[in-house]
């Protein structure tokens, strides 16, 4: 019996000193595939994210969980307020709206800045109304070639792969229900 134990110990000792390298660890699992389309650098969200003048809008889109919606194929016309436009709101308004408990109010305001289809400034007519994504309407004003929506002036227009962004100098506030 003692000889058998010595023989087992000797075999185990030789096996542990084998010159074979240890087995390779398994390859890491591939990252799960996303259901989201690849990032398009020319879509509406990418344009806003790439603009230093729209960081507040991007923060609002994230807080409302609308980044994916506005990244979709569209077509959309987005009236995008600048940071300076948000700064015109009463102090504390933006901070209150991005709070989780105000998400429904924020969504309503953001939807009031979006309509379907691609609408060029050159096609706008004075007094024209547009139905917005929240169901309310806005009024366009054209005066001496300058276009405004409600009381916000369009200061630039940027074509996007999924629509168009009209940069505006005011935040559109939907009418009270």
C-alpha cells in the first residue's frame, strides 16, 4: 500500500512539472449586437451633439429619453433652440424640467419643437401654421425674408440625413391645455 501511495505521488509530481504550457483562457464573448442603427454623423441628434451652442438641448433630449426617437429615419423638421435661447427662460426652469418627475412636461415641450417631413425656410409663408409632434400648432411669420416661428427667429438651417434642423433663438412653449 505504501508503494502504491509513493507511485501515485511520483506520477502526480511528474504531471505537475510537465513542460506543456497551460491551456489558453477562452476568448471573451462578443459584445451583444445593438438594435440601434449605426451612428449617422449627419442626423439631427449628431448635429446637435456636435454643436457647442446646443448642449442644453442635448441634455434635455437625454433627460426626456428622446435621443433615439430623434435619431430615427424621420423625416423630421426640428426647431432647435440654442443655449442662449434656454438662458432666456426664467432662472431654474431648465433645471426643473430635466428632473425625472418633470419628464412628461419636458417631452411635451420638446415635441412642440418637432414636426414630420422636411420643411425648408424658403417654403414658409407668413401666417402659415404647422402641426407639431405634441398635437399643438405653431405659427410662422415671414417678414423681409426673415422667418420666425411663434416668437423665435430662425437664425440658421442645417440639412440632416433624417430631416432638417432650423436653429432658433427662443424656446417654443406649448399653449396651456
